[in-house]
């Protein structure tokens, strides 16, 4: 059992998988409009809601926004299921991203860019925690996440299935847009400090960079993710299709 104390993530759970919500605590005398929407959706699905004083809410979670939902954990999605459901897989692989703030921002960007699935190693990586959900603004409820035991071995399996693997790393001569992303593709991101591990780097079909014009020699991993992922979306005309 987990708890969600931010408005947007709880609302997204109620929209996408309300059966996972077991009970909601609601702060008395809270006038936030989104709380009314949460109560309406909870009522539609007969989810118990209990109104309690703020001081009692603070004991359960001091960072709440007037609600605290007790929610069953979302199960990881098998990688094969992600591949089968995608016509032309658009994947994101995170190699040892350990900061929950970064992972939450990456998930939000990935969901907005149309990524089919996120692949995370089971060890040496942040999990889908409350902080990750909060930073993602609820995107964790809509993006399929697969946890794998060995990322390098998973990359071998993806290549056998026709997925091109593009690693993001600074200092290279080829840039992020020097690739035709209109193929099954997985963008591979490294950790915050060390970047791609040598074995993971070796498994990539291409290593591409983002040129920098300032004095700082690297981008935050979440910022680099946004540049790469929206280039894939741009080349695949995702935004044009949405407007038609």
C-alpha cells in the first residue's frame, strides 16, 4: 500500500485506475477546486472519503495538499507487452538514474512526448516513489514502466527485435538530430554523475550529443531527455497528427 498526497497525481490515478484507490482522507474546510473533482470521481467509484482536521492530516503526511489517498502499488509492465502494443516502438532506457526528482521530470517529459514505455533496471535506480509521482504530475499513471534485472542484456534483446538504441552522451561529433528516428528506437540515458556505463554505451548503435554554447559542460539528465525525446516526436510528426 502506498499513499499519494498531491492533487494531480491522485486525480490521475482516479482517472486511469480508480480500483487501486482504497480510501481518501480529505482536509476539512479546504476550498481547492481540484478537491471537489477528486470527491466527485471518488463518489462515482464508491471510494470511501473521510474528512479530518488539518492537524491530523499533517501527522500522516506533512506535505499534503488537502488530500491523502491510500493506493495499491502499480505493477510494472512486462517489456514484451509494451513492444506488442506499439506499432513502432518508442522506448526510453534509463541507466542508473538515482535522483527521484530527475526521474519524475523524465517521466513527465516522456509521457508528453509519446514514449511507449520506460525501461528501468531493478537495482541502482530510483523507483516510482511518491516524490517521482509528484514531480511527474501524474504521468506515472499513463506511462508504461518495465523493470529489468540486467539493462545490458535487455538491450541485446531489443536489438534482436529490431529496436535501434541511441545513447545520449556529451562530447561526441554527431548530434542528437543526426539520426532518422522513424524506426523502432530506444533512447538511452546515463546516470546524473557518470553518464552511460561502459557496457551500456557499447551496446548502443549510436552515441549522439547535444552541443553546448555556455561554460557549463553538461546538461541535467532530465533536460537532455527532453531534447532527445521531442526530436523523435518531431520527426515522427506526432504534433501534426494531434492537431489534425
